[in-house]
């Protein structure tokens, strides 16, 4: 656990990052931006969300390769 000695919450001192939203419903349009491994710049995809067998949201995009992160 990380804390400051003056009692101020680390998030308050450093600023919060992104707030996460809810899980998209199947069919809801989702946009992802990532950086494909071995390529020079970002790549984007917009497609409808789908449910995977494991229950996590899935997104099927042509051109998204292994190593796509962001």
C-alpha cells in the first residue's frame, strides 16, 4: 500500500487517471485505440461489442493483430 506521510491520499495529490465505465451491451458501438507491436503509430477500431464465451466483452476488428495494446 502506498501512502503519503502527511495523510493526503495519493490520488488527491497526484491526480486521478481515467474513470472506468460500465460494460458495453452486446451490439453497442465501441471504439478502441491501441499500438500494434512492430508498427509506428496508433491504430483505431470501431465495432459493435459482443459477448465472449468467458462472459467478457469482445470486439471483432479487422486489422487488430496480436500485440495490440493501449
